[in-house]
């Protein structure tokens, strides 16, 4: 998974992680965001930021408007291949499932969890406070004694303060916004 950092507006940092392969995706370079390398992840991240900046005149929109814009832009990019991604502006985290994504929300009272790939049990109560809430998103569940939620193919979820937000469904071919 590739991870990139940049700024969109007002000094806010954005982070992006992409898992998948995009074919024949080479949008024209924008005037504000240009990939440093040649990866499809860098192309997609710059495309997203450039288009968000253009749509909202360089100012950050309310979260609901941002989600709808990402829905449309994600549909354009996802037409080129597998586009699992995470995108965050530090307040909201967006997760798009193209092939396989799962999530779990952990909150007080924190329990122990057993890792799937090793015989190790982790006590999350030792590493958290009663005020913490954590969303973990992975391509496959990481533990075998917790209930993970499987995201639907084409689903775009928005998380805020560690919880997925319920939003009005907006549909486009092959894409769900939940």
C-alpha cells in the first residue's frame, strides 16, 4: 500500500493510502498537485486533490459535500481498475472498497483480541483510555475473536471520531456511498 502526504488548504495535511492497480489511468497534470514519481497511487492522489481544490475553490467544504465529491471522483478513478483506498484530512477518514476491505470499531470497554496470523493476544485496554474510539480498516480481518464488518464492493464509507457515519445513499454505477 502506498502512502502519500500533502496539503490541500489552510495548512491541513491529507494522507492517502491505495491498494490495487489502476490501468491506463494517466490524468493530465494539474497546476497545483503533481506526482513526484510514476505510480498509479500518486496519480490518483494528485487527481483527487486537484479536483477537490478546483471544485471547492481551494477552501475545504463541509464533510457531506466532500463525501459527495469523493463519490464522483472515486467513480472516475475506479473505472480504471482496483481502487481500494483510505483518504483523511485529519478529521474525517474515507475508505473505498474495490475488492476487499473490512473494519472494526473498538471503544470502551476495550477487550483483548487474538491475532489471526500469530498466537498473540493483545489487550487494547493497556494501550487506550476510556475516551478513545478506534476504527481499524484492513484488507482482511486481523483478529479471529472479534466481529469485523465487511465493506461492499464499490462502497465508500466516511469515518468521524472513529465511527462510520450514516449518510443518505448516493448511487453511481458500481459505487455506493454509505
